[in-house]
């Protein structure tokens, strides 16, 4: 007869611990979840490992203070939180670790196309052509798709119903944005000579 290997139910409230230790344990749980996750973890996910009514935001703030001066930080991106290395350590990581498949390695034009999609989404290839004055190659669209920076949006309501493009959660994470509203103001970009 096989043993029951089900996990014991998680004690979220921790009533046997004094308040200070309880708070510390909730912080460590959040730290463990963020460490183990490859994607941003939303507030609702983190709330499942702490006591009912406990402020996830305050726990995150305290955890961020604990991490001050460390090589990594907690970033709020794509509607959740995740660990990431502080940008100042990027050269050291590239020098010592194989991170080739994690690098975006985008050209200036690639970034401009991503920005146009982000600001005008959902947008068709014809819409991109209108912005750039030239056809955007299927190869470029394919590379951005393959890196999961863009996805297919709703079909355009015009004749032929062409596909549209939208940015993805991966785009938000790659550029350190919590949501699309965090993109730089378009007027400021245009004033700086960057048209999108």
C-alpha cells in the first residue's frame, strides 16, 4: 500500500509564533516564492503564503530593506514582483556566466519597432509601415515573436482582417515595466527626437 505523500496544509496564520517572528517568517516565505519563480508573482499569489489580511506590500518593503546592498533586488514588473540582479552587476555576469540566451541583443531599429507596437497596440504590419515609412520584415516580427516580446493581437476589423501585434508580459519584464502605462510619455520622446 502506497503512503499518502500529500503535503501538509500550509499554516498561513502562524499563531504559535510571537508577532516579530511571524512577520519574519512571512517575509521569508515571500522571498522563497520569488526566488523559485521564473516569472513575476502577483499580489494574490504572495497573499496565499501569509496570514489573512496581512499587507503583502509592507512585507515586500521590509524584504527590500533587508536586501539593500545586495547584488539582487525585488522589482515590481508586469503586475507582480520578481528577483533580478542589479544592473550594475551586468558586466560581471556577462564576463563569468553563460547568459547568451538571456540577452535581448536588439538593434536600435528592433527597439524602435517594439516601442511602436507598445504605444500603438494592437497594430498591423501596415500600421508599422505607416510609422516607419517602410515595410517591416517578417523576419524581424518573427524574431520578436520567438523571444516572446510580442504576441498576436485581435484581428483588425478592416478588409482582409489582418493580424495585429501586441506586447507581452515578457516585454514588460525585459524593460522593467509594471504595466504599459509606465512607458515614457510619447510627447517627451518626440521632443527628444524619438518618434513613436
